[in-house]
């Protein structure tokens, strides 16, 4: 099928996610024929840098040969079996390795996407409190500007109005903590110190709701969909202390930060805290299959462990929980991380990525608030003459995206926030090309 034919077939039938379909009239989808390493290859022979790791999940790039081999070997045995009342070596070994990431989080519950893992942790927390004599604990708190997915509970916990507004009337209440200071990265003054008056305000709100709160959910250190905003790990230390004192769970949503994006295997390591629930997805399988994992403490697990007729079982299920092909990919991913020192390399290379974003800002004067942590660098499009941001309705980010795509980089922005979030093993020369394309795409964008 030729590219044009494919695109017209697609647009006749496919409703794409997170999109205004009318936009596809001016920006048709790219017809992907193949993907390898840091590139998508189109049907008409173009190589496009996947600068956002296909929605942040291709941590070690497309078509990694070791993962292909592991998935193929698993396929030879079986691709999927019901997870209730069966066990298999791949999943048991994966679970052992995952629980080693954070030794006090010893139990692993599986689902097949990030939002569902958010729902699972929230449901587990509610049921835990009900079963341990605190049925009034049924509220959730989360951070201002957070994002936790698109299902109803996850949307309620999030704070990105763009996604939640149409459903506002149906969403359960969730206490929003903040606003609070966002910073430019680990070298910023604010990394080591969270503003005391902002904490006092957060603490006051938490105290008011303490006896009704089940859990606090947050993206540690880096708020992704909320336009790549970074905050001090000190806030997490304060939340950990407060939550322990008030019998409130901490749910660390590491769906995008987990597996190295912030320069540590888990972003919680920046704060040296252990949450009660840890959520992983995206890079868990190196983007090879839908899988998410909810890790929790023995204390939580034990509150559900009882005779069946006590009604304490956690009866959540998803057909594809523990999907074996994804589990094989995840297990191999963990081995690759260990054997290839992926995390050490991210730490070494992260300043280079940030420097490239700064270079784009200096060259074009069209970017402000350059920021970055780990292997993520971001900045906001501004008017080069005045340095002021544009009104969102002008959609400068969208225009930039279209230009960058034409020039060979898939740089889908968040509003007017441009960001680099490439696979960790992207070559330096590809990163140089990415920076040059970004400069050219911004220069071509009408920024007056
Ligand atoms: C922090 C965070 N939580 C939850 C989700 C939802 O995951 P999924 O898209 O797999 O439902 C995302 C997705 O981007 C995310 O970044």
C-alpha cells in the first residue's frame, strides 16, 4: 500500500488518541513502515527521529534485538494465559526483580496500562482503609499540575484541565496540593530546599482532611503531561513524613519517571523515600507491550489476606493482566539495564541533552524556561521580540510540530512546551541533528 493510500484509509476509519481529528487535514499522520533505534521510518523512505520515545515508553529504542529475541522465545512457549490460578517462570522472575527495585515493596499486582494501575492503587488504598477500621478514609489528594491518566478516578486525581474539563461534573472530589514552586533542574537552588511557606500551606490543607484521606498520589520530581515541570524532592520527603504520621498512603506514579527518565531508576530515589504504592508502566516493557505493575508493601497485602468469606479479597481483574509477551520484554529490559549500565549512562549524558535545549533557546530566542532532569529537557515557546508567551489559542506549538515533522523529527509538544525525551541510547550525533532541526523548525514557525 502506498503512503497516500494508507493515510486516506486511516483517516476514513481511525479515530486517533489525544487528537482533534480535524487537525489531521493540515497535519496528516506519518505512515510508519518500520521503527528501529531512535527512528521511525516512513513508507516514503524518510527517517524521523522519535524525540519523545513514542509517548515516553521506548526507553531503549525501537526494535531492540535482545528484547525481540526474548519476546520470540516466549512466543514459542505461549503468548498469554489467564493470570488467576496459573503461574509461570517469566512472571515470577519479573516480579522478583521488580520487588528488588524497592525492597520493602514486595508484592506486585499487574494490569495492562498506566491509568488502570492508578485506579488499582486507589482502589486498594480505599479497600485497605475500610478493612483496617477506617472506612471514612475515602478521599484522595494529589499535586496541582499533576497527571495520572484518562480513566475517571485517574482524571479526578490529575490536574490538567484540558483532559478533565468535559467530565468535571462526574469526577469525584480530590484535594489539590499547591500551587508550588517549579524549578529548572537539579542545579537549581530550589532542588535542595522546598519553600517553607508553600509546605505550610500544603500541610494546612492536608491536616484539615487528614481523617478522610486515603492516599496522596504524585508524579515524583517530574510532572510530565503538566508540561514537563520539575519540583524539589524535598516536597516528597515532607509528604512521606506527614503521610506516615497520619495513616495516609503515598502512591508514587512512576509511570513516566520510572526506569531512568529522571536519571535514577526510580524518581523517588532523589528523595530517598519509599512510597506505599509504586506504579510502573511505559518503559517497564521498553515499550514492547501493554503492561503496568502496582508494587505495594506486605502490610497492605496482609490486610487483604484472609478467609474468603471475610470478603477481604481484592477482586480487581483485567483480562490481559500479566500478559506473557510483555512480561518477557520487561524481564529482558531489566537485564539490559543491569548489564549495560543504562542508569549510569543517563546520569552522564543528561547535561548534554539540556545543553542542546539551551543551544536552541540561544539560537532562536524563541524558548524560555529551559529546564531538565535526567534524559528530559524542555522549554516554552515565546515571542522572540518580547520574551512573552503566546496565547494558547494561537497554537504555536502545533505549527512548530508540523514544521519539525517535515524536517525529520517527531517532537509532539505539550501546548507550547517543546521537549526532548528521546530513547536513552540515542547517539550523540542524532541529538545534534535533533537540536538543529528544532532550531530550523522554530525559525520557520511564525513567531511575531
Ligand atoms: C504519570 C502518568 N500516569 C499515568 C499515565 C497513564 O498511562 P496510560 O497512558 O498507559 O494509561 C501516564 C501517561 O502518560 C503518565 O504519564
